[in-house]
């Protein structure tokens, strides 16, 4: 799929197209959150750099170099990645697969391309990479990927051209979900919003059963806040958090999105994350309060979510954190 077939990232695609039809640099870094599409675009650019007749839309997909690349047998392309049980890519592998390899001329065309996920290198690994970046042979091009630019050693950062990947808008994410036929189309607007503009997150969540059932349980919990007595809420609500302890931050995000939507509903806005849950939002007692009263309560409920998120990162007591949250939500949202 050439550049125009990739949804979003207009600015980065334009720069890559210009590089392919002009004089490409020796080192680029694709930066952005996990799931944004750094590696896919870097792979496409790598293929374009090795292609015999690339244009501003990327590689031709027809030449021998493109065929080799797509069959993963192009001799002048190397991609470093974590091996089983590796926490970081070993320094020896950086030295062997890059530093030693790059001194050998390209076998096929007139370039060699190395794709390196810097998030998987520790400082030693980055230092080994720096040696290669300092004086590369003229035919070498490095493509790095990293979540945040400040993860790069300053000495590496000053030698690479940054390509900053942008979050996608809801229409673009929905188009990707449609393309992949990921999960239930009725929930696509939710995933398009909840993913925060990161297509990989939207596709993963929309296509996974565990996330679907986690969300459903979260909706049930939100719905039950008013009906369950205090003691029962603490038992069943706590049990839910306990069973999904590893996902607490995600649960808080889900609950937070409902409270934010509840605020939007109150002001008659239509920009909801949980637009498929309008009935649930409208049957909450807080929805029937005067808008001023409701606003104050929703603010406090939302602050409770933020405070739980902070407690989580500060390693506060899990039991205390969950119980306080449940009681605050019940008090503010439901129990007048
Ligand atoms: Zn080609």
C-alpha cells in the first residue's frame, strides 16, 4: 500500500515523498505513541529507499527490490527487534548487526537501510548506535522509532531528522476500523473517541473480546451505583476492580469517560465518547438534578477518578483507593 493508502499522517507522508524524490537524509526518527503507526510508515519508507523507481507516493511495488523487500529477503535491509526473553536489545547485537554490517557495501542497489526501535535499547545500546550514526558510509540510512524524542541521547537526537506522528481524528480512526472490520460497527464511534487518536489502540480494543466484556462490566457497575446498597456496592464493586487489578488504570479511564459524557449530556452537547450508551447516561439520577447541582457533583466525581489515577501511580493502598472511589461516585452521582 503506497502512502496515499495510509490513513492520516499527511505531513509526515509528504516529507517522506519529498525525500524519496529528492536527496534523503542519513537518519530519521519516527516519533509518537505506541500504536500510532510509526513502524508501518518506517517500513514503507525503507522499501521506498530501496525501490528502483520510487515517487512521491512511495515505493513502486513492482520492481525486483520491492518484491525482495515484501518477501522479507532484501539483503540491504535490517530490522532490529527484541528477541524472546530479551528486555533490551543486546549491545552485542547492535554492534554485530549494524556497526559491523554497515561497512559492507550494499549487495543489491545503492543503499542499505536499518530500522531500529530505540525504545528497546538501553543507554549502552544507544551509545553503540551512536558510533554508527557518527560516521556512516554514504549509502547507509537509519530509520529509528521512539515513543518520545527525549528518550534519545542528546548526541543521537542532534543527528536525526524528527518525523512527528500526529494523532488521528475520529473520522480517520473510524475509517481504519471499517477497513479492518474490527468488532461491532455500532461501537466504532466509541473506539474512535476512547482510543485518543491512536489507531493501534482502537483496532486492538475493538477487535478484542476481553476489552468488550471489560467495558460492559464497567457500564454495569456505573449503572448499578444507584441501585446497590452501600455494603453491596463495596463488595461487588471492589470484587470487579480486584478481578481486573492489572487493568485498574483502564477501568478508571472508562469510568472517567462516562462521567465526562454525563457532563456533556447536561449541557446538551453531542460530542460523547459513549455515544452508544445514551440511555444509560440519561437514566442516572444526577441527570435529573438542576444543571448547577449536577455540575458540582460531576466535577467532584471526576476529581475522584483523577485522584484514584494519581494514587495508582503513587502506589497507594489499592483497597483504600477503590473503596474511596466507589463511595465518592455513589455519593456524588446517585445518592442525593
Ligand atoms: Zn519498487
